[in-house]
């Protein structure tokens, strides 16, 4: 009897070795990294997070009606972005052809492209000229286009028009100093009691990376410079992070911000306890919902985020469509991406979901502006916006940024020390 | 409960089997052994497949690395590389070494504090549930509620309680940032964990209590033992085997704690980062080799703790085997 488990363990071991040996020596020729032709026509899949509005299905139905032999099927992934990324990576590491068109978050492009998980897109066949230029950079890796920007997003400064008016401030602040001035004036009003001055996302999540990038870019600094080298031990980077550190230290930003995520911030703003709020545009509709959930209906407006000497540099969000390197029917996939990125589809999508388009002209479209009055402001923000670090090991880089900046904000380490530590960590992470 | 299951089969069929064994020819014993092997083999096969294979495959993975280098065009160099123990040495060196020892400390700290608190509270719960009083069924059911709630959900519930404008701060009339990164978050995790898992110990200890015969207490009372004496001298020794098993289970569970701190406080927070979270982070960043190394180290750590626990405190987890061993020894002695 004692021999039996040993035998099965050995069998298991043999199984393990053969099973794992298989995926290590896969041939590399199939990976379409060299900008090869996108060929093959037939049914494909579109892999994306939850289609909450049902509008994606509607657009796909439109395509399917016109292309009965090249139908698209939507594969819905979990709601959590990280889970989506995990599943897409799993599909890629097994070289499965189950996923064709991938709906990627803007920060994943570098990692997916560098791992040869994406097919390069032909720039001459896709009309990127009509898109906002900043959005196109989010689909590029080392000068090559790997993903077509479909939706965009950027931070805006939400501010309370009623309070500013009472305090005699006629314009939203363009600089940090103006913002603090306005706060001081509002603080003196009876209505200003219990209203926090400013809030941006500083909880230890991806939101903190966005916040840090915005603060550093606004001072003219960079987290990772154009050549791909980290540059956070510069005076500009320190000035940016110090703005956040001092905001908390001086009580401009509530200390509780360290525990709040984006939704926590929205609750705070909608409860009427916040004067200035850096937030994504999705809050606009929700804070204007007249069902009792918001106390600031009609009492706020948006402006570009402020910086040290003028408007700041907001950060880019959004989603891009890419083609899996291991997929079949890539020609169909390219046509489908063209269809989805088309101005007409983008407009319909924006009107249905409130996701911002990437086509520049749509920001001046009267019908769009009527539904989303913040669009001209958002256009200005996106034109001036920067992307988060374009690095292959993005997961490690964002965790390192969050760690160091959070320690500085919480008063654990002085800003200078935190930035030196971060520089060392990032140097290690970005050296090939 | 464990005691009865253990004693009965031993007490009755053993001598009979022993008696028969003497009469049977040798070949018979061999064939029955073979039959036992055949009958057990499906179980062993399944175990090898669902336990043995993953453990070995995980260990093998921990010796490899892939996709960590970029070529001149910015593409990841493909293919798996055998790196020997590099993944293990990397765990202990530099920044990652600090992170490892921090997580190691957190894991151990959470295990010691939560299990100690749970044991005390669980035993008290069991003593209360064991009393005969009106509404006993209701108390029993309500004590078990936390255990019935999935950990991720209880993590969410506690996050609401511990948020800056939540119930905890309202009750304390303080502005404590429980879910920021600090000692407060450790305390929050301990509170939520103890709340959730004390009923488990309570339930198991209750089962042990119900096995103690009433006569023992009556005899003690006749001899003039007070309630405290009865607890220390009778209840605790008699419930010890069950209690130790319950504590061992809780320890093994607490050592691989992940979901509660991850949901309640968040990932990548030094103050509550446990070893499983480090492994999760590595896997998340497509470094499966390194993730497997962390998992293997945790596996060894848990195995060592379990072994020491069984050895030092004599937790009767494999009680039957031990008892048969003893019986054989006594039989030998009797023969001599």
C-alpha cells in the first residue's frame, strides 16, 4: 500500500514536466509583432469589460447585420479592470485564438505590445488624424500603433459655483495659489463652514498614480521622460508632490482623503462638503441627478485642473481597441475596429454611455454639447493631457509610485527622500 | 465528537481482526492488503491529481523565469529560462527582502493575535452555548452568523464600519483613519478576523463539551470543587483534544490570510500585507516563477508550524494512528 502514493506522485511529476514543457518552446513566428499583414476573414470576438449600457451590443448588432459572414460576438469579462487584464494575459500566454479584438485600458498598451501579444495596426489604413493627438499616443509603443483609441477620459476640476459667487470669486482658479485664495474666501462665509477646500484621489489605488502624475506633469516634470528613463528626483517632481503633501498638511485636503477612492470622493462632493474636486467627467451627470442623492444639483461647474503657474496637465484615461496576435481573421478585426472608431458610432456611443469620444470634431458637435455641457472644457483638458508612464512593467511601476507617494502624503517619509527612493525603484524597473 | 469516532471502531472490531489474523494463511493477508490498495487507489489518484500535481508543478514553476528582459526594439525576450534558486534568493534580497520580512512579520503577527483572541472568545462562546437556558437555540444560531458570511462580504461590511465617517468613528467619537496604512489598519483586520472566526472555535469546542459526561462534574461537585476548579481541572483537560484541533485549523487558515485584509484595507499596503498578497502581486505582474517561490516558502512555513504544533502540544490530528501504535506496543508488552 505504501508504494501506491509514491507511484502516483511520480506519475504526477511526469505529467507536470510534460505539461509545462509544452508551452516553453512555442514557436515565435506566429506572433505578429513585425507589422505583418492582417489577413483572414470570418467570425471574430470582441473582448471587453461589462457592457453596462447595452450599447456595445447594439453597435455590434449593426455590424453583424451588414456582415453576415464576419459576425462579431462579445465576450464580457469581469467588472474589475485588473481581472480583465488577467484574463487577457491568460488568453495570450496560452496562445489561444478565442479572443480577437481586445478592449484595452490605455495603460496596458506597452505591456501587451512588448510581450508580442498584439498585432501591429497599419497606420496608413486607420484615420488617426481626426482624433485628439493625445489619445493616439496611448495606443502607441515605441512609435508603432498597437491600439486604436475608442474612448477617452481626463480629469476636470469640479467647483461649487454658488459658493464661489457668494465669496465674490468670479472665475474658477487657474493656479494652485488662486485655488487656495478662493478657499480662504469661502471659509469666511457662514455657508463655508464644514466645507473642505480640495480633494483629489490619494487613496492607495491606481487613482493615486493618476494624481501623482497630474501633480508632477503640471509643474513641467515627468515620472518617466521621453527616453523612457525615470525622472522623479527632479525639483519639478518634488514641487508637484509637495503640492499634495502640503495640501494635506495645511488642512486644504481632508486627511480622510488617504482612505477615499473615487467613489468616496464623489459621495463627499455630492454631500455638499467640498469646494474643489478633481474628478473624472462621469461625476457630472451623477452629481446633477435630481433624486435626492446629490445636494449640489445645478450648483457646480467644471474647469481644467489648475497648476502652479496656469492650467495644469491632466491625466489621460480611456480605452483602446487592439487585435490579439494569436487571433484568426485579423482582416475582419481591422475592419471592425474601423467601424467602431468611426465618428458616427463614437457619437452614438457617447450619447448612450457618457464615455468621451476620441474624434476631435465630436467635442464641437451641438447635439453632444447639449447633452454634455462640459465637453469643450474636457476637450481643452485632453489636448493638454499627459499619459501615465509608458512602461512594460506597468504593474510594478504603478505600485512603486503609489508606495512612495503615499508614504510622503502620510508624513512617513519626507518628500525628497520618498522621491529619491522612487527614482531608485523605477530605475531598477525600467532597465531592461 | 472526535473522541467517540476514534474510540468505537478501535474498541470493537480490533480484537476480532487480530484473532482472525492468526488463523488465516499468509497469502490471504497479502490478497486482502492488495484489495485494500485497489480500493484506496481511486482516492490516492485523485489526491495525487489535485494535491500532489499542483504542489510539484508549483515548485517546478518556481525554478523558472520568463519575460523579464527586453530586446533592442523594446520587445520582451521570449521563452522560459531555468534560473535554479534565483527566484528564492531574490525574495530575500534588497527591497523585496524588506517587503518579504514585513509580510512575514504581518502574517505571523496576525496569526498569533487573532488565534489567541479567537480561542479565548470561542471557548467563552462555547461555554455559553453549552448552558441550558431559554432561547439557547437562538443564541447558538446568532453566534454562528459571522462564520456563515463569506469573508469578502464581511470585509466589505467592516470597511463600511471603519470608513472615516463610519460607525466605528461615530461610536468612538474620534477621527481614526482605520483604512489608511498604519497600526490602525492592523487593529481593524484583527477585529474583523476575530469577529468572523471565533464562532468556528466556539462550535468545535461546543461539540467537545457535549462529549464530557455529566457524572464527572457531579463527582467533582460532591468532592467540593468550585466552578473555576471544575473549569480548569475537568472541562479544559477533557476538551483539550478538540480545542487543539480547532486551534490548529485556525492557525493554518490564518497563515494564508488574504481576502480580509485585501478587501478591508486594500492590496499593496505595507501594514497589512501578508505572504499570500506578495505571491498574488507577483502573479499579477506575470512573474509566475517568483509567485510560485513565495507560495512554496509559505507552504514550507505552514508545514513547519503545523509539525511543531502537533509535536509540541500533541494535537491529536492523527489520533487513530497513534492509538493503534500504542495498542500494539501494549500488546507487545503484554506478550513479553
